[in-house]
């Protein structure tokens, strides 16, 4: 029996007296580009942190392909094929683009620490295979000309691509993108749209948070909308754009204007 990719059931996360995520239920299907949107402070990143093991929710279930992953450590979750990027780019600024992407291969490598002193045929083969993967990702993300350049020297848009390439180096099944278009200009955002579609074509399910509504409506198959930690709507982009609760959450109600 086939399982859904990711199922959250009544996930609740509190910080003291504040309920950041309130009984959230959502299902991500294999191969979807699934968006989680909402105003600032709606609890979107907290949801991602609960999925990826940075936080453990007080209540509810996080199921990945039929397995309960709530309570697992971040590295255990990555080992199951769930990989993420962050709102703030977190690259090794003095390392080259290729080296940054290579750092994402550590979880796939079979090498031991002592292979750096005494290489074996197996460790050399592993090293070669990892660098071949880096080369494929440099080409996939159109970063070949920057391979030897420190990431600190790159534009913000190119740094975003490096971060995504490093995440893809893990060979994820589910790629979680936290505001991938933040700080990008119109041209870079358009290019990002194509990159996300290409990632899906590789058989990777994509879950994203994004404030650029034009990008969200073009790229996603399905959306969940949060406001003050609660799900207020879900549906296709067309359905979400017409939903009065979503419009009120983003634009405010007439009563708010009167106040």
C-alpha cells in the first residue's frame, strides 16, 4: 500500500503561553509542490522546524511515508530523505561553491576519518563519485563558472542557488524551502521558478514557504494557509486566491479599517 509523502496530524507547538502552531493537519502527496503561506508570525517556519526535528511538537503526529518521525533528531530526519534550506542563507563563506556543495555529500559518503591519512580503493572511488555528483549539480543550477569562487563573493541570488544545490547533494526525497525568493530580484525570481520545476522533474517533492504570492501561485499545486498558528484554508492556488478568509488575513477586514 502506497503511503502519502508527509502527513501532519493535529501538530501543536507552544512557547510558554504562546501557541505558535495550533492543531495543524495537512497532507503532502508524492511529487507535489506544496506551499505553506500566511502573514508574518503565522507559524510557518515553526511548522518546518517541527517537521525537520529542530523543534518537537507538544502534541500531534508527523508521519513520513508511514513512519512516525516526531521526536527524531535533525540528522535522523535528513537520513530519511527530508532536507531543508533556511530563511537566512547559511553557507561556508570562505569555501568555494564546489566545496559548499560537496559538504552536503557527507551523509552519503562511506569514507571514514582515517581514509584522509590512508586512502583505500573504496575511499578513492567514493571521493570520485561524490565529486561527479557535485559536477552534475553545478551544471543543474548553472553554477559551473563559479565552481572555484568563494561563496562570499557571489551575488545573493547565486548564493541561494548554492544553498539549494547543497541541499540537493543529499539526494532528498522531500526538499523543504524556507522563503527561497527572499532578497531576489524579478529576474532571479523567474529563474527560481524554473529551478523548482526542474527539481520536481527529478522526482523530488517540494514543500515551501514563500511571501512572493506571484511565485507561489505559479509554482504550487496545493496550499495551506496559516494565520496566528491556525490553518484557515487549504486548496489549489485558484481556490486560495478567492477564499475570503485568506483575503481578510492578508488585507484586513472592513472592521479593522474602522478601528
